[in-house]
C-alpha cells in the first residue's frame, strides 16, 4: 500500500510538472529550430465562443504555453523518428541510409516539376536578350547552376519516388539550353558530380540540404578565378591555409537535421572546414558584382567571403529583397532597376535545382521591358 501510494504521488508530480513550469518557468528549454509558428492568444467574445472559433484558436496557444513544450515536441519527434522512421518537418523526405532530402530537389531531379519546353525556351530567350542588352552597357551576365542533393545522391532517394523520373528536368533543359543559346554559365552541379568519387571530404552533407562548407569553398574559389579571367583583371588572392576536421558539424552542414527537432543528434561523418584567407595584391581590381540567388549564396555572403574581393556588391535574395540596401525590389521603379543593374561590372544569377522551376525569379520579366 505504501509503495502504491508512493508511485501515485510520483505520477502526480510528473503530471503536474508541465503545469507548474507553464506558470512558473523555473527551467529554460532550448527553443525549437526551424520555422515555428507562434500561436497568439485569441480574444474572447460570446460570438466566438458559441461558434467555437475561440476554442479552435485557443488550442494551439495552450499547447505552446504548456511547460516544457519544446522538450515534449522533441520527445515526440524522436520517438516517431526512431520507431516509425517518420519526421515532423515540412517537405522533408527520409531517404535510404537516413539521407535527408527536401521534396523540391527530388521533384526537379525526377522531372515532376518540369515547367515544359515552351516555358523553358521563353526563359532562355529572355536571358539571352538581357545578356546582350546588358553587354552593350558594359555589364556581364553569368548563370550559375548550383549543386542539388537529389542529383548528387540519387542512389539514396526512395525507390517509389524514382518511379516518377521522366528523363527531363529543369536543370537538364536549362543548363543545356544555356549552351545552345550562347548564355554564359557555369555548371557547378556537373562539377560536383565529377568530384564525387575523388573529393577528400563530403561535398554534400547527409543531414544538410545545402552544399557543405567544404564544397562551397571549392566552388567559391573557382568562381573568383572565373571572374578574374573573364573580366581580364587581377583580383585579390583567395584560398585557405588548412582544414578543421570535426564531427561537430557547423553552419548549414546539419541544417535539415537541426530542423527535425530531435533529442539526440544523428551520427554523421566528420566535415571539413576551410580556414579561409584573403591576401591583398598590389594593383588588384575589385569588380562591382550583383548576385541574384537563393539561400545557397547566403553561405558565401554571410561568411564574409565577398567583401574583400568585390567593390560595390549586393545580394538580391530571390529577386525580392536587396540585402545591402534593405529594400524590397518591388519598390524600385523600372528606371531605377535598369540604372542599378547597369552600374555593376557583372550580374550573377544562381540557383540550385530545387528552385529552377521559378528561376530566374522574375528578373528577366522585370528587366526586359526596360530595353527597346
């Protein structure tokens, strides 16, 4: 009887802990990673109560207000992942050997989201027209096809998703189309595949959706060399003088894994992290460069790799926001947009395979009417 009473008291304490924590938060919980929608407390009214809107709106708020809510979410996610091989992260797919993908990468690789020949040709024609128009004003245009995880690791994609493969993808059509139309481009996706079996360290992390920091460093070095050669200038030196090898993955090398919000970090192979340097070169030129890109460029821009190499430069994120000016692109008039783009020596449009269905993010459509 005494033991049962003790167990009952222990159970009562355990059940009461979230309530006590919710009222008197005495222990700090690590916040959940990724995009988390914070529920707001609903306003009470008799009408909302009768219609039950208040109850529906209050439920998510009360859930998040529960003590230890982030820890309970991680516990639930860990059990689902470990026992049922299921994740609670938007658009994330578990591949073979627990490689993690996002749906859009597989959708492009299999051709499921191919925009079609007509739309693809229209975009290529517009890019060629913009390239020629900008060239007349002394501004170059360069397209970068960035590595994609589905293209790099097709062997780990679930078999049922590979059944949908059509043989044509936005990446394949647009990259081949650039060559056909005479559009300047670099295919880093193909470059990664060529290095896949010989690279010393992972170019693409198992639990990340972006290229690894190591792979990004290789491509950034190649990009700077291309710009220097293409513009016929000598830029400052860029490189690295060693690698930090660690199993404690940094930056975006564990970004999808982090977004799963599990209790335990998944086992991974060590990553390599270059110790980057910039060396001043006498009479070097710092070209003015504008980059219009998806999140892959954040890794270059955010790590400060462009500032020592470029003069005036900006990052137009998805052609929606000027990061340097902190200004939405929708606020630019057509004339302002034309004047701004022509003020650069080079404009770089870059995208990974997952975003090619919307590439070049409306840039050509917006700029083309600016030229007769």
